[in-house]
C-alpha cells in the first residue's frame, strides 16, 4: 500500500447520426467563492439557473467544450451547482436557456414536478433564448441528480447535470435519520462523469457525430480529472471547474472525532463506473435517495471496499478511518526486533512523492537525497479511483481521470515545536530552545527579574506553520519555583499579533506551582494575524509571563508546541 501511495503521489505532481449547429452562446467563466474542501451547497429553495456553454481544462493540457447549468448571477461552471434544500420545502427552479436548442431539467426521485415552458417529451422545455420553471415539494432526504430531459444522450453528455441534495428538516447533520448522523465539516461529493471529446468537438463546430462510435477519453470527478481533483474548491487556475474532490478526515476518536464523514456519490455518465476507495471500508447507507432496509424494516447497511455505481445512480456512504493498528506517531505495532519501514520500501518516480518518509501517521522520516515530498506534517494518503483502468487515465495516458485521494490527518493535528526555532527572549538560567521540543526531563530555565514586581518573561518561536493553517492551539508545560510560599505563581500565555505588532493575551491566568502544569489556549480569530509572513514566514511567537512576589524564582519550561490543521 505504501508503495502505491508513493507512486500515485509522484504521478500527481507530474502529472444514429446527428448534425448539430455551430452557434452557441458563450457565457462568462468564473469560479465560485467556496470553502477549501468538501461539499459546496447552493442553498434553496429557490434557484435561478442559466444553460450555457464554456470550456473546461484537462490535466494533459487540453480543453473541452462543455454545456452546463450555472447560477444566473455567476458564470459558466461544470458541473452545475449543488442544489441543497430541506425535506418539505417548496422548491422553485427558474431556467433561462442561452443555448441554440431547447433544453430542460428533470429531477429523478422527486414527485409531481410542475412548471411552465414548452412541453417536451420528458419535461417542460426552455426554447433557445427562452425560459422554463419547475416547482415541486422536496421529497425524501437523500442524494439525487438533476439533468436535462431533452435529448439526454447528447445534452447530459455535454454537461447539463448537477447534484441535488435533500436534507432532513431541522437536521443538517443527518443524512437520513439519527442513525446516519455525520460530521457536517466532513461532507463530500463524488460526482462521476465521462466525456467523448469527439462529440464535444462536433457540437462546438457544428459537425456531425455518430453515437454508435461513442468513446469516452476523459473521466471526471466533480468536473475535474486527476490530479486536478486534489486541488481546493475554487482555485483560480480552474475557473470553470469550482469543485475539488479530495476527501479529508482524522482518525476516529470517541471524544475528539466521534462522527463519521458522509460521502455522497452519484454517476451522471452513460457508463457504469466501478469505484474503489482505499484505506478503510465505507458503509453504504442508501441508494437512489432511499435508506437500505430489510423487508421487515431492519438495517441493511453494509461495509464495502468498492462499488459499481450505475449510470444515473446515487449512493451514500458513512466513512470512519480507524487507526486499528496504532500507526500514529505515539504507537508502534511492530515488535521491538522489527525495524520500521523506511524509504527503501517505497518506489519513487521523478523524485517526487506524497509520502512523509515515515510509516507512522503524524511523523516525518528520511527520504532519499533529491526526493521532494508534498507531505505537510506526516499525514497519510490513499488513492480512491475507478477500477476500470481505462478510466484511470487522461486520454489513455495514466495515471489520471476518475481518481482522487483520501487524506488522513494526524489525530491531534500537525505540530510545530519551539525546539525548531532559536528565537527566545528572557534571561536564561540554563537550557535551550531544544529543551521545549518534547515533554521530558529537559528544561529551559528563566530567572526572575529583580524589579518591584518580580517576573519571568520569555517567548519562543514556533516555525514551519503553512499559510492557511487553522485551529491553531498552543500548549505549554512547565513549573515555577519560589523561595517562600505561595509556590503557585500566576502564569499567562500570549501570542504575537503580526498585523498590529503587539502581544495578545490568551485567556485567563493559571496558577503554576512546583510540579509541571499544562496550559492549552486557542489563538483568537482571525488566526492568520498571528502567522508571520515575509522574513517571518510560517512563524508564531508565544510568550510565557509568570509573576512572583519575591525575586530569585525560576520558570522551568518543559514543552512549548503549536498544533494546527494544515491546509
């Protein structure tokens, strides 16, 4: 598995006859402002969409002419926006058509869809330059799609599709019911599609196309092909493809991370796609917007290590990554006589890898000289991809296509220690910054001042924090001495606010006495103000201030670290 991860990571970085008209209305290309990863909802229940055309980029340097639904106040995007509503809401969708032929929208799984427009075979249609509306009451909770009901073999292939999500009323953290509760911060969409560039070129140029020769060459997740699927939502270099597909979790923890992630999977392509998630099993809880139940109403959910998602089908999964073998930085499942795996067990391509060089989650190890690592702080990566090898390509060149990665972050977040920086202030009695790197028997000792109010006042620099890091949390462990009681001296933590050039106190004071005491504080928002830039790039400064009643006391710092969620 580790060989596969390293190899995939390396590849990521290098890596019927119909005549159709030429004339197409070209719309403005613009990426939506969205969160970095995960499902991006456009909340209803009213939506205003435009059917138009534009181009998407592929990782092999090509571009493909597409059609798509887009928000009327936005610009062209592929796929269409994810429409999110609550069960029981009165949904209204207005469609304006900027294409040169009639188009429509159907909502599989929704009942009694009415509206206005020209009556087509399957739905009300918006004529070229015209409009249509669709109204219905949102039905059962679940994951659905919406797509064109006009000449679907052509128009759906061209890109007229999107995901439609119905949430249980009043429960945004339920997929269906209390048994399917999930972490709302870990909700992901895997929308599968396929593209035959010959058909798209024929539509663009007004040429002819024989549908019996359909051969898809690009296979996408959320409108992107691997490795573009790994990029954040809304990156500027993919302006028409706003949705990434990186799945990101932390290991299960009954206290800190008890809830699973929700994976909403849908297939809007003409082909069935065998999709394989590595790392842990996923638990399928529903199909086509209906929970899996036995005939008697019992639980029929089950663990899967891969599924064929049929054309037009949706499936919902709960996903929990469990560190069952203690592969984190604090655990070692190997016997003492067995050496830990290292880079000699890995295969690298072109000197680039997503491996940290360590077999342990949350640890960074040694890599061969000249090998670049894209790993931030010891996180793990597992490939999620189509098991049809021709779909794991970009125009027949692998790896690419219908693939993404699962990223497992260290359970406590990434960490930066004061021992990684030599910036310290105060009057040291003994020790150095290295003594603050871990809670052990080493101490950084600072003596008190001889002023009217004796204090020890020092700070450490915590370096290597990447821009965009979040959930910045400071932990300090140490103790104080005093010549006479009381020995519990008031101690406070502070952080340097680079934007104003001032220290900011972090919470209330803590009495710290003769034995080691741990203080944990979360940095105020916006936390980016406390992260250095320019010459101080990636540096956070944390100050420890202890006040005494007599001179001659010492502050003995044992640990100073910063944990954070890497971008």
